[in-house]
C-alpha cells in the first residue's frame, strides 16, 4: 500500500493534518494556561469577598476558601493599599512570578511550553486585573502541579481529536483520490498493456472518457500516439509488401527493357535524320531504366546505393531533362528555362543527380498543368567556394499545407491524384547521399522553389 499513489496520499494527508494540528496545539495550550490562571484569580477574588462582610473569619473557613480556589494566598490592592485578604503557609518559596497584565502571545507560548516540559511542581505568583473593577490588582500564589496536569489532559484531548480528524480526512481524501485519479490512471495503464499486446488492432486504441482536464489531456495524447503508431505499423507492412512487388516487377521490367535496348542500339546505325537526333536520347533513357531496375534488384533495401562521383556538365544534364519534359508537356503552354553559368561542372553521381532534377522538374511541370494556366519551369545554378547551389523554380499555384507538412515522407507528400508520394522522398535521400541538402525554399500562389545544395567536399565517413 505504501508504494501506491493512493496509499502515499493517505499517509501524507494524515501527516499534514497532524502537523497543522500541532501548529494549532501550541497557541491553544498557551491560551488554556492563561484561562486557567485567570480562573484561579477569579475564584480567589470571589473567596476574598467574605472579608467584606466580616473583617474576621474562622481559620477553618479561610482554609476551605483557599482550598476551593486552589491557591495559598490572596492579595488585593484597593485604593493604592495592598491588603492580604486570605493566606496560608507556603510549602516553599515562590519560584516564578507571572504578570498576566503584560502577557504577549510570545511570552504566553514560551511560559506554557516551559510549564509542560517542567515536571517538578513549583510555587508561582500570578498577578492580574480583578473582575468587575473589584480592585486595582489581585495577586495569588499557587502550586503548578494541577495546572500542568490540566494542560496535559487538554493536550491529550487535542491530540485524540486531531488523530480522529486526520484519519477521517485522510480516509475521505483516499477514497476521492482513488475515484478521481487512481482509477483513471489505472485505466490508462491497462489500456497501454492491452494495446502493447497487439498495436495493429485499431480497436485497442485509447478512448478518452475521464472528465479531469489533466487526465483527459493525457488520454488524448495517448490516443494520438497510438493512432500514429498503428498507422505507421500498417504502412510498414504495406511497404514490405510493396518492396516484394517492386522487386518482382523490376525483374520482369529489366528483361523487357533489355530487349528494347537491343533494338535501340540498332536504331543508332540508322541514317534517318530524325532517328539520329532522337535515337541517342532514347538509348540513354532505356539505359537509365535498366540501371534503375538492376539497382532495385541487387540492393534489396529501402536505401539508395552510395553515389559514384564524376564531373558533370550541369547544362547538358538539364537539357536532357527538359527535352523529355517538353515531350510530356505536349500542348500545354509551359516553357523551360536554364540559368546556369556557361561551362559549370560539378562532382556528383550522374544517374542519381538526373533522378533528383528529373523528379523536381516533373513535379513543377505537373503542378502548372494542374492549374490549367501557362507557366515556366526554370533551373538555376550558382557556385560558391564550398558548394554548388541548384534551384528548381516554377510559377505554379504552390503547395497545399498538408503537402508541406509531409513533404519528404514516402506516400504522404503528394498532392496530385495518382501520385505515389515517393519522388521527393527519393530525391531527398539521393541528395543526402551526396552529403547535401534538399529543402523547400518557398511556396505560394506565385510559385514554388526547391533549393539543392551539394558540397564540394563530401564527408565519406558520414
């Protein structure tokens, strides 16, 4: 029980209530002592009234009056005259004198605690004001034994009452905590255990039900986490199935493309001017498709092979991509522009860089086609002492917010009907393989721009 939240809460509540009662106990005992002494003063004053009727009283009556008042002597000061009203022999000398007229909360608490922790009886003198203006000052002498016993009895009564209040309060809070906090928390824990047994079962996802704001936020956060995890696990399974399907398709497609490559090679020997102009581009395209299929079959992982770096003339690579995209654009009013310094060369993997730029240019062209308006796709390049910077800019309608939020995530970053959402994810991975970065520089109603940065020195250990 001591290791449970409710059990510890029960113990802490009991301790804190007892501590509060202790803080109340000290001034309460001090007040009780002061009231006790004032009561003895009042009794002594009443006993001294007998002398007002007769100046002389019998010794037996005097002793009885003093015994009832629980004092030894009574001194009353009237009209500036100090008069011993009642008296009896003192068992010992007076040890302390207390003037209640000058008592403060501090002195009252100090004297009360001193009395509690002084077990030996003492004779004390108490000075106070008479009631109902029965004189100027009244003094008594008394023993402290009965005073201390009364204070101890009063203190024990407070302790027992405090203990009962503490137990009852702690018990009620214990039940309240179990109902309002422990049970909802245990329900969350049970759900987590149940969900962990089969995280792909959407029926096990947490359903928030508590009305406590903080616990409901925790339940909603857990539900969101479980929903994302379940979706990720299902997507992982689909990706695994897709990987197997892609491998089989790539195998058959490689065989088909190999045959097409043989016929394309023969076309290069044709003397027809059109064939001579288009033939090399067709051969290069088929060669790239065959290489991609072979990489898919040989690599067999959700990663790209390390880039094979060579010096590339960027304008030539961009020209090949633009030629292909112009054919794909057909009758759409789309222009393609290059802003590349003459003779700019960079060190990269030709096939991988072609795939990156081809994906970016194709996406830009398709975005303009979707808008139904004329537009332009441009590739811009600059060079610094440390890197090459390549921008692919279009005048399309911009990317929707959902696409921006999942831009480089596979199967999540597409905004085009029929798109797979793999293009940008593949492009970003290929650029990272070169030690560079690919990021969305801007996107709005006036167009979109992607910035690719390739370092001039690649950290092969990264």
